C-alpha cells in the first residue's frame, strides 16, 4: 500500500514538534527517519498512524485521508509498533500474534480459516512457527521483537511503522530485525517507515531517507545523495567521513573520534 503525507504540523502545547512534514512512498519501499533526539521522528510516525491529530496537513493511505478513517479501518491497512510495546510475560507467541487479527475479527466473530491462515503466514514470515507455544518471557530480545512484528503482520496491514525497532538489542539481534524488515519489503511488498538512530543501519536498509531536525525536514532522498550532501555532519554536529566499503554497496559513515588529552600527564 502507498503512504503519503503533506504539510503535517504537530504542536505539543506551545512547542512545534513537526513543521510542514511531507513525504510520499510507493508500495514496498523502506523509508528511514533519522535525526537527533527531539527531531520529530516519533511524532511523525504517530501522525502517520493517526494516533495524534495534526494542527495542519494530512496523512493518506492509498489516497484516503487517515483522519477520516476509523481506528479499525486504519488497523486493517497500517500497523504501528512503538519503541517498547508491552504484554504479559506469560502470553505465548501464538496468543500475541492472534491479537493482531482483532481489527478483522472484532468482539463477536469467531476466528475463521482466513484468520488462521493469516496468523500462520505472520508466524512463517518472521520465522516463529517453531516458537509459537513459547511464552514471551522465554524469548530472546530479537525473538520478542520479531513476535511483535509478527502480530503486526497478522493484521494483514500493507504498511508497517516501526519506532526504533533495534533499540536495546545486541548487534546480532539488530541484524536479525533489519534482515526481516528487508525481506518483508522485498518478498511481501510491505511498505515500511522506520525511525532509527543508527545512521549506517539506516543507509544500509533503506530505499530513501528522511532527515529531520527540530521538526523540520532537512533531506528526503537516496542514501547516497545524503552521504554526499554534508548534512549528516552539520545536523549531528560530528566530524566524519563516508567510506565506500564495496562497489555498488551503500557508503559507511566513520566518525572521527577525538581523544581529550590530560594536560597534567607527563
């Protein structure tokens, strides 16, 4: 599914958290939102998901204004995974994933064959079939994050919004989640917007990158063009160099680490 927004502006009290934010994504694209803390990444995701009402502008799914849709209608098209989702530790993976079908099942309808097929597809897509009966407390950090993504997929949503999906995970689990994101976009055609702190992960996984600073969109385009723009050094106030690790591969940003010298040392 396609996702777009135009001139989104969001205020928290008198503070403007997002200022005229616009973007457009075709089906199956991976978009990374990057920027310093407080730049508006999480606010942008929540506005796209219809979880907060913008002061101005609008978000659209397949040309339909998110603000005019019911929560259930949005949930059938879009899944949002916050930074630290919560569920009882005793809940099994299968139970969590089954909750993803609620927008389709509702309070009264029983799960039918289509629902069970969607649940099985979600488990298979995240390589969790063998862990379906495990409780959440038995899972590793990466497995637990995959379980939440699986629940989002069970919604059969064509759009997935992820807020810092690799935070608090060891590097091995981070790679695991990023590989899953890539496979979902390429093999399943899921459109993905991901707020992420790690610049090199963003460059490696994304088709396009949106760079935010203090609620303003500073860049929107190809990762290589961002590397050549000089905006990373300016926005994050760091000194570094983009290095081409291999022909045809995305560049890697190496930060120059400055070591403070102790003037009292001999």
